[in-house]
């Protein structure tokens, strides 16, 4: 699914979003100006593979340090390692720096489990890339979860360490 198709589907389903175009960002530090310009809960997206060979996309608040061992224990996964860029491209259709839960709609059914931190429920909006790191959208968290579920994405909302 392309960015334009995602936005068209959002429009058809009445899902409001705010789009902010910006220079490419690859790190949390580089994205500080985006956080100031687009009020929402900004995300850190981790594309992971467990020791069984299962893939995961873990979505954390931008300021959260990722404890992969503790997260694996909470979600019932084996030991995590970071997924390789070629695996990311094959399954999600994105490159490092552009990882987003929106990309999970491209993954074959059941191949990537998406896990959101439960703290996003306390924010009106969540900010994610729309398949590229030169833009960010802010969208209602619950509507995003509903849309991803409707699109067949395997997802969970968990209280992550």
C-alpha cells in the first residue's frame, strides 16, 4: 500500500490526520524540530526479530529507552535482535529511518507482530512516518489501532518496560 493509498483510505473512513513535511530525520535528536511543530506522542519504532525467527515492530514513546530483554519477556518472544535492512524492505517495504506501524499493512499476514506501548492511550494523537522519513503525520491513536486491525495487521497494546 502506498502513502497515497493510505491517505485515500483514511479519507474514505473519516480518519483525520495532520501531515508535516520536513527534512529527512534518522535519529531522535534530528527529529526534535518535528516534535515542536507537530503536537502528538512521537514514536520510536523498532523492527526486531526473535530467536524463533518471528518479526516484531515495537512502537515506544520517543523518550523511552528500549530494554529489548524486558520487552521480549512482556510479549512472550524469544531473545530479540534488530531485523536486517533487507528483511525490513522485504516485509515492510521501508528502509531504516522510515519504519512506521503504517508499513505493517504491507507485510504478509501474520509475519510481523506490531506492539504499541499502552502509554499512547493517554495521548490524543500519535505521530508516525507515512512510509518515509521526510514527513510525519499525527493521527488519533485509537483510530490508528482500529484501521491497522481492519487492514489485517496483528497487533497488541501492552504496558512495556
